[in-house]
C-alpha cells in the first residue's frame, strides 16, 4: 500500500455561519481515523470568500484550522483554487461548508489513493448511502452523468459532486479550472480527458443548512457547458 504523508482538507465558505461551526467540529476529529488508514498528517484550510456574516469569526474559534480570506467574493472555484495553492500535503480533499457532505467519509475516500488504484476519488451521492438531494438536482445530476458518458465514454455517475480527494500532483493536468460553481463538472471532464483514474465512493448526502447559493437555471447552464467541454477556461 502506498503511503501518503498527509491530507489537506479545503473548505470554501460564503455566508455559512449556520453550518460551518458544526462541520469543522466534525472535521477536526478526523486525525485518528486518518492515521488508522496510514495518513499521519492532516490540515484544514478554510477560504472565506467575502462573507458578510459571522462565518470567518466562527472559523477563527478553531485554533487548528487555517483561515484565508478573500476581500471580495470571487466565486466557489476561486476559493477552492486559493485553498489548493496553500495546501501542504500530497493528498487534497474538499467539501462544502453547508453541512451537506460528511467529513467522516474522507478516510474511506482516501483508500483508493493509498492503494494506488485512483488519482481522483469522487463522493457519490445517491449510491449505497442515504441521500436527501432535492429532486430537481437529482434529475440534473442524472442528465449530466449521461452527457459525460456520451461525450467521453465515462462511467463517472456523479460528475458534479462537491466532495473529492485527489493527488495534489494532478492539479497541473486539471488546469485551467473555472472560478464558479461549475469547477466540479469541469474537473470531472478534464480528469477523464487527460486519462486520470477516477473512482467513486458512496457517501451520505444531507440537506444543506441555510440558503443555497446555487441558481438552477444559471448554474445548470454553466454545468452543462462544462460537461460538454466548452467552458474549461477561466471565467
């Protein structure tokens, strides 16, 4: 089994004061489960993307969490790319800060990377674990998976999942990635295009805490173009 020196968990945040404290309280307890998998070092990086609420203040109460702040809102993808640039470990993960994704699934998601059977591991919503995804988004995900399969012959079922773990060394091959919410489908398509090994691990998916930033009509179109491979450049 290949050994990883450590894992950097990246969390983008925009006005998530209702959820971010609970997510971080769960994430900081991952040290022991990760060590049991052979990952000795662990860090959490939160990028506050211009929040107008108490998100940054709440993050600041966690001394083991590194907080980076954008002075203005630059976008979900931009916040993640800032976190990636500041990650210090060879494995990089990301989850949303809204309570939808379970940080407890990260040790299992690291396993294909440690066994050297994958370069990118995607958290699969709606697999063997319970999912509380809204119906309209579930239908959209099925459509995106079908389009990705048709255009790339991919077997990735959840191309828009916002929970992933990957080898930091693949970032150069994935570039350029967009600054918006469509970073995830763009990453999926790019990984397949360049021949990276993509695995999926079933995860639980819960309802978000607080108001969603996703606009189904606007962001759905962006996701569509990312799947079709025509919007991989920077916004």
